[in-house]
C-alpha cells in the first residue's frame, strides 16, 4: 500500500514504520494518523511481522499534533477528533507484537503519547521529551494521563504535564521514561537489533505479557487470575513444547510463534 506521510520497511521479522514528514518535524496531522492506523492494523495480522519499530524521519521523532488542522473546531468535533486518535493508542496496546519506539530529537505532546504507547523506548543521546499540550492551552491526550505516571510516577508526571518543559535523554533515563539511551548515530540499528531479539522469542507468550501488563495496576487476586488463565493457554503452545525439548537437549530454543 502506498502512503504519503509514513513509510514502511521490513527487516526480516521486524517492521520499521517511519513517520515521514521531516519538513514539519513529523507533526501528527490527520492523514498521518489514518495511515498509521492502516499500517498498524495490517501489521497486527501479518504473521511474518513479529516485532515493530516506530520512529521519525529526519531530526525528530514527532513534535505532536498539527495545529493547522485544528482551526474552527467545535467542542463536539474536538471530542470526536481526540477519540479517533485515542483509538490509535488503543490499537498499539492491543497489538500482539512488541513495539519499540526509536526516539531522536523531540518527542512532545501527541508524539510523546505515541512513544509511550509503545512497549519499549530507545532514545538517542540528543532526544528530548515533553508534554506540549499545556503550552498551547490544551490537555494531555493519546493516553498520556495513564502511560506517563505509570512510567515516571505521579509526582514527575504532574511536573511534566503542568510545566510542559522538555527533559533531556539522561533525565528521561533516570526517571524511567525510556529504557535505553544510545549514541544518536546508532539509534535505529540498536533498536532494530533489540526488536530482532524479541522477534525470535515466543511471540504468543510475549503477547500475553502485554495483555497482562496493560491491566496494571490490578488487585492481587485479579493478577493471579489473569496469570492462571493465560498460563493455561501458554502451556499448550508449540513454543513451550520446543523450549522444554531444547532445555533437555541443552540447546537454544527455536520459537515459531505458535
């Protein structure tokens, strides 16, 4: 499928999705939102895709929403717009494959929301993160009010959401906003390498880890119930059978994602 604002590349079992509007610093306009949705929906059911990397073309991940597309919004139209893009975040969280964000430059506002909707975040040493909505009189969206405090804690999330300031990559790592910080020339390759490791793993089990963790925090009894239900399914997978056989044969398992 041809896209005008994103591009895709498959590297073995890893699909890389670029937000490809570098002249506008990958502002998340209405076309890009729909193209991302189409690409993610297709990727979710593609058996050859076992991990994804989301990144931005050029010097930035994404500066967030496109203000030019917000002229003349009514309250009803604004609510519908945010609900529609919220569905993009919901889709990312429900996808069975692990999704890694490779963040260079700025990830702010809706751009930060997209990064946090990924399972893992790798940042370059020049990356910066912020909740930009408040700087233009808007409210954090794209799941920021859930995902940000889950990563950095309530106190730091409030500081970021109320102040709207950017934090540098070292502080983002210290605050657990990101998983790794790497030199910017190595960002994409190191992220793809990590995604490739995950792509070779037991993909059914990985998808169930996502399913459990998306319900965090849960009461203990709820956690135990979900673990038991999903584990019962995992016991029946070919990957578990392969892992047992490999263990006794003292070799590395070869997972098929079944």
